[in-house]
C-alpha cells in the first residue's frame, strides 16, 4: 500500500494535472486542398529563386552600397503578395540564361528597392 506521503504526492500530482488541463491547447488539423498545396509550393519556389539572386555577391554588395540590409530585402521578399512575387519572379525569369549582367542587376535591385520604399522599409529614394 501507499504510505501517507505517497498518497499525498499522488493527490497533488492529479490536482496539478487537472489544473493545467484547461491551459493546454489541442491541435487543429484540416485537409489542405490540392490547389492550395500547389500554390504554397509554387510560392516557395518563387521565393527560393529570388533569394538565390539576392544571395549573389554582386547583388549583396550593391544592396549594401545602397544602404539596404540584405536580410531585410530577403524578409520583404517573403512578405510580398502573390501578385508582386509573381511579377518579380517573371522579370527574373526573363533575364539572360548566362547570368545576370550589370543592367539586369541594376534592374533587380531597383525593383527590390522600389518595393521596399513603397512598403516604408527604407528611405533610399528620399535621400536622392
């Protein structure tokens, strides 16, 4: 049999569990439609392609020269709407296959800066 001490420990343990039970939250699960899953995957692929361009040394150095933190630019890419993301990704897809040239690089950085300026993250154009 349980001793008096063991009996009290069990009562306290049950009391604590019953007290904390309402605090715990249950997990919510739902079926994700195929269309939504495809849209999520496509969005992530677009973000990955843009992040690959932003991760290039020449793009990063140009962003830093213009006073934009590359981490902020990457975070803003993730915050873009689906339409803005699709536009930016399609413009990147139209660039030459051999890589990004100087004109294209300036165009990419300009697009990113315009989006950041419109969202109020930077004040690049107010300094000019």
